[in-house]
C-alpha cells in the first residue's frame, strides 16, 4: 500500500545541478601540454645551440605558466551549484572550488526567479528573491543558459506550489 501524499510530494520535488563548462577534457590537456612542451623544448634547444642560452629558460617558463593557468582553470571548474525545489523549501547550495558550501533557503511560495539584463551588450544575471533577500547565482552560465534555466526553475516553482494555469 502506498501513501498518495508521499507520491504527490516526490513528483513535485526537483533538483538542478549547475556546473561550469570546461571544453578541454583531461586527456586533451595532456596531449596539448605534450605538444607545447615538445615544441618549446625543440625551439629552445635551437636557440641554445645558437648561443642564446637564456631563451631556453624562458621557453620553460612559458610552459610552466601555461600549465599553471590550465590547472587553475580546472580547479575553478570544481565549483557548482545545486537548486532543490520542494513544496516546503527551495534550497540553493553554492559549492566553491575549495569545498566551502553556502546554503540559502527560500519559501517557494514567495520566491521569484529574475533573469535581469545588466549591461547594454545583453549580459544577464540570475537572481532568486523572496521576502526582502536576494541571491545572485549561476554566474558561470552563459547568457542563453541563464535565460533557459530561469524558465525551467520558474516552471519547477509553479509545479512545487501546486498551481495550475
């Protein structure tokens, strides 16, 4: 025997997970770094043999800086946000690259999703607002993704509220 209230509540529960986009997978990073290292070594060796030995060190420095920049980018890619929508509460959890969590809770009946245009070039931002507090989220999404997600989250809020239009 099943409890209909539990079934209805679970049908209205929704979870969204937002991740920043990373276009280069780790295997591509390995291939790219191998190519950059090889080219830098060969060209640096040519300069070394011509007598311009300090140039060899600068090529090594370039490779090290490129490696550091990509590793920093991958570290920042560990950032994500979850949005849990239930009839009782909307929970926004922002997980920083360091692992630190920020949790914001809203009443879904009062919560509004706003996708605002911030600049003349069309850049947008996402906001959750309710009862005098507002939280910006989805900073790492593209403008189109922000607009699409605002529509999806608004639909999930309507479903969680049990409204029928």
